């Protein structure tokens, strides 16, 4: 038994070292990522903003208003809303908006699912740049201008931009989701500084129409309902290793709603975790494995110590080693979240850091395990991944 506990402890220590270096690297990459100074002068790039919708009647009107209210020249962008077989009155609400705004178009999805919806819009688009936004997201008035300027300065093939869950309702669940989202944004942005594409979000993603066609769109990655963002990013990264950039700008932030119910939260996370492990690139696989197994061993280690409270490693009691490992994780995560909350102007959420840390350890392990099932419900549609 002592030998088993010693092995568990050694693995936990090793994972802690790797995790600490990994998170520190994300933080350094984030600090070093600085976009060109914004200059809102030229409005000469034509853009198509694609908004896939399915049963969004409760949220879609205000987000569309924010997209319509852009400082960018109205003659140089269009908004294509793609209805993915809604069963509520989403279509009626959008049709009313279309009658009021010529740059807003509504089309039907040629197939089923988000990837098909995006393709349906790209087929009829003639724009140089494609931007995807979710139907429950809202933006600042300089959001589009900021993305265009960054694109012109960097000539990026794909632009990953920040997504944020505001603490709008004061609920603890919203605060914890907000902290998680901010950490993901910082990690993804920091990784891209080192040209490591590990994550992005289709709620705020831009790429050229040309590169989408060059990589044959979603061909080859249609085996999952998700992946319109990350799996496409992998394809573009493979063809253009230096072509993906992160736009670190407050003007480029897209705000989105949290999962309001427990069932919605679980299904959303299962959807995120439903991609096949083999579909992930090497950087994402390594990141996922380190985060998952470090969290798992932080649960296993104190349980193992219960079987032998006097167990030691290098003269230190195992329970003390667990406390040191957990404290190390807390310190490096706190520094990352300090960067994140400072950027998103939500430093008050750090008051919930400790409960977030405790909950997150169990959350990572449980959701990672549940994601193996690859069956979930989303937008009143049952998804059974093969």
C-alpha cells in the first residue's frame, strides 16, 4: 500500500510541475500579446457576419441590434442570419428586423447543425472576411472596426477574439462560469503567442473566405456536431502555421449569456467535451491531459492518504504534500485569473476564487468523464455522436 501511495504522490508532484509551467507560459504569452494601436479610419473591407440561430426567440433581438449598430460603414458589411430549423417564433422576430434593415438577411440552413448553417451563408457570401457570432451574443459599436483593423495590420488567416460572460444576474453559478470563461480566453490567447492553437470560440471568430475554401471548409470534420471553431482552426493552422492570431482588445470582446439551468450547463459542457480525443491537435491533447489528470490526482491523493495517514514521501507526510500541491495550483491559477479579470474589468470576481478552485477540480473530472458518452441535448435537439 505504501508503494502505491508513493507512486500516486510522485505522479501528482510531476503533474503539478508540468501544470505550473504550462499555466505560467499561458500567462506570459498573454502579457506579451499586444495588438496594433487601433485606428478607425479605413472602411474598405467587405465583411459577412454569420449568425446561426435555432430557437433563440428569448435572446436574439438585442444581440442583432448591437450588430446592426456598428461604427463600421454600413455599405461594407452584411449580417446573414441562418435559421437552423427553429421551432419557436425566432424566424418571425428576425423577419421583422430584416424588414427594417437592408443589411440584415435571413436564410434557411441547407442541412442541419451549426457547421451546415455557416456553410450555407458562406456559399452566398462574396465577402473577403467571414465573422461568426452566436445568436445570444452582443458586441460593442467598435467591435467590427477593431477586427477589420487588426486583420489589415496582421493579414491573419484566422482571428480568435475574446468571449466573456458578464456577471449580470449576481448568481454564484454565473460568477463561476464567468471565471472559467475568462481563464479559457487567457489560456487560448496566451498559447497563440507561441503559435500553439489550443482553443477558440465560434461566438467571436473571424477568417478569410479564401482560407475557408482552401482548406475545404468543414470537410473531414463533420463527424461531430461541434467543432465549427476549434477543428476548423486546426485545419487552418496546418496549412498556415503562423496564420492564426489572437486579438487582445477590449473593443473586440463579445459578451454572451451563461447557462441558466443546471441541465443546460451540463449539456453545454458535454457538447464542448464531445469531440473525439483523436480529433484534437497535439497541443490541445497535452493541455487537456495535464489539466484532467492533475485534477484527478488532487482528488485521489487525499483519499489515498486516508488509507495510511502516516504515509510519507521524502520525509513529508502525503497529506502535507497534497496541501502544497493544491496551494501551488491555487497560486498559479490566481495569477492567471488576475490577468484575466483585469482585462475584462471583473477583478471583484476574485472573491469567489477559492470556491471556484475547489468546485473546478471535481467539475473537470466529472465533465471529462461524461464527455466520453458523447450524447447530449442542445437547442431541443438530441445529439448522438458516433
